[in-house]
């Protein structure tokens, strides 16, 4: 699935068919590459579950599959969530280290100041 969206033209194709069906020829008219190249991109997107294909006579109509896009979103969210969780853990560990370093200094300064006081 990630291979399918790695290519910028495939992402453009998904954008084109996000809201409605388009024929392969209509999709190809938006690009300056050959129709066979567009056909290969459509095949990759279809096989990855991101596009549906419907035949109407000799025409093939393509549309984004909301289910496939939802699966992709879940995959990306898991990736992002895992990264955020690791970042949160690293930030908490760094804060604990800083807190440990700050405590001895503060308590040492208070003792030094108190011991330097002169008695009346």
C-alpha cells in the first residue's frame, strides 16, 4: 500500500478520483505521460485496494475506495502514534534527568547559606 502512494502521480490520480468516477482516458488527459504508463499506475492503485474499477462497455471507470483509504489512514496513524509515544517518553526521561540534576544544587545552596550566618 505504501508503495502505491510513494509515486507522486499516483497521489495525483487518487486526488482526481476522490470525489467521483473517471475513465482511464480522462485520468490520462491530466498527465503528460503515455496511457500505458497511466494504466500501470492505475493497476498498482487498484491492486493495493486504493481504487475500485468498474467496467461500462469497453470503458473502465475508476474511483477512490474509501475503505482502502481508511486502511491507509490507519496505517499512517499507527506510524505517527508510535513516533509521538516515543517522543513523549524521551521528553519525560529528559525532564526527570533535569529534575534530578536541579535538586542537589538547590538543597546544597540552602545549606551553604545557612551555615555562613553569624550568630548574634
